[in-house]
C-alpha cells in the first residue's frame, strides 16, 4: 500500500514545497501555503489535445474556421469576438451578487431558443433555487436541464448520456475529483477539475462556461494556471449598489481583449446598454462647480464620464485626500502639480474626487478633467456644461497627448458637446472631427484659463 505524503501548496500562485513556509517563495505572499495530502503518486496526464507528435510546417497547416453560436446578446457577443466558439472553455468571474448566474441563465435561454441543448451544473444551489431565479427572469426553455452535483466523475457520465451542446459549471471552486485527496476549492482540485473539463470541451466539441469565485482584490480565486488553461477569461465588474454592469475580457484566444459589454441590472435580469455614454451622463448636474466631463477608452469604445470634486477648507494640520473610481496616488500627484505649477493653495483644503456611476477608470487621459474639477471646486467657478476635457498631466505641468483622440472627440460631438479641450499634440488629429470646436492647451495654466 502506497504511503500517503504531504505537500504544501500556495493558494495564490500554486507554488509547491515539502515543508511549510511563512512566506511563499513564488509570489512573496504570507500565510498562503496550505497542506495537501497526496495518497499516491498519480500518473502524468496531458492537458488539451495533441494532434500529432510529428512537427509540421506552419504554412502547410490548414486553418479551421471555428463555428460560433450567437448568444442573442449583442454586448456579450462583442466581448467574445462574435459569439461562443464551439469547443471553447470560458471562465467568468466577478464579485458575489454581481449577476454572473443571472447572465448565464439568460445565455441559456437564448441558446435554448436556437435549439441548443444546455446542461446547467450547479454546485452551490439546488435545482429549486435555480428554478426560482429562472421564473423571475421568465425563462422556461425545454432545452435547459439542471444538475446539482459537485463530483466531476458523475458530471462526466451525465454529459455522455445527455450529449449537450453547451455546459455551465457554477462554480469551479465547488467541483472535486476523487483522484485528488485535497478538499474542493484547493489548488489541486481546481487544476484537476479544470483539466477534465478542458478534455471534455476540446475532445467532444462542447462549449463550456465556468463560474469562478474572486478574492478580495478582485482576481479569480485559485491557482493562476486556471486562467492559462481556459480559452477566454471574462470579468464582471460594477458596483452592486449601482444598476450598471461591465463585462470585460482579459483573455480571448478567439478575439480581441479590447472590448467591453455594458449592461443594466433590473428586476427581470440584465439588459444591454447600447449607448453607455448617454446612460452615464443622464443625471449629471449642469453649471455646478466641481464637475468636469471627459472621455475614457474602454477597449475600442469611447465612454463619456463625469468627474466630480469637492474641495473644502479644513482646520486640521493634515488635509484629507480621497479618490473613488480612480487611482488615489495619481490624484495626489495632480493636486501637487496644481499647487506647484498653477498656484492653487490646496494644502489647507480637503480634496475629494469621485467618478460618478461607480465606474473605475485608471487611464491617465482623465488627468486634465480631474485637475479642472478640483480647480473648479476650489475657485467655485463652474465649467461650461458643453465642454469636454482630455489630456494627461506630467510632473512639470505639461499637458501630454492621449491615445485615440479622434474617437473620443467623435463621441463628444455625437453626444452634443460644443467644445473640446485637448493637448497641443492632439490638436491636428482632433480637428478632423467636424461640428465641434477644438481648443488646445500646453500646460495646466492654459488648461485652467480656458476651462474656467
């Protein structure tokens, strides 16, 4: 009888060692090594499909046109690159309650209308609970079958008997295989069960969508190899208190990763938002100090957003700085530039920055709008409501160029803006857009003079 052995596996990066360590040598995180019992050495198994052991010339390999099935949701198809690819493995992650299961049930409904056979495997909810959600979403397709199971061997047998066209696994952290002695959700179990699902998907040409839990920092829980094994990784983002949701692809072997899908969560499920700029600016105040409109690029899609600022005098020695929806450190740098280069005495004022709607923007193209919003609140002078502001701010106070300026200005013109303030380097490109006045600025002094 084989003697059982123990090993310690990092729950963050998958690093393995025979002894426990306080700090993982792989990723540098503390207290992430957990013990796993290996009952017997397992046979080496390959992952994926090997077409041939003989090398082939690249130019002699005939390409295969992958078959795609539309999900019936244009925003989702945009993110996937045109639809679900036959035999693909897709991982979708997001915060609890963000709408992952709702989205997947709606996908099942649309595919069921196309005559596809769907197997929905739930490891967290009973069939009755899934049925309650389906009734709330008015989903009653005869082609959807539910299975409440966590044993991947039982699921494999069910797939053989049912021969579905589309499979949903909710979620991968609840699945386990008897060949691994560790608990469900561990690094070994997640890796092994995903490998089995990959073999099912590739070997039988079945599209599989996997739900993955996320950690407190927003990344998929489990080993990083999980994201490498699947074909597509989607993240569902958004504030649960807000009604909008953003679906973003961070990996896609069948399309680009530069597209997003925007949805609105309602009582009857997720609805597509075809014009997210109008949605984001629908409730913005006009002619109020402390607000500025800018354009962020979410992939190849321009999105108009509102930057709000509140600058308030404080009697404390240390003024408070807060930023919601953007990088806090970058906001602190912008405040320092405004003090040094534009003469704003902000050392005695609290400064609060908010990107409305709960959206998170990290790109530096919104720097100019943040600076104008802060100066507007400080001077109590409103910015013209028909003005859009673009530009990155350097440490010397210069206004630097932004990418895809023409697309951003086109979106502003389409939304009815009359003036656009851009960096000097973008003036020629932005001037190609007709129907909107283009004004350029070289530094923060000129920017504030024009905007205010």
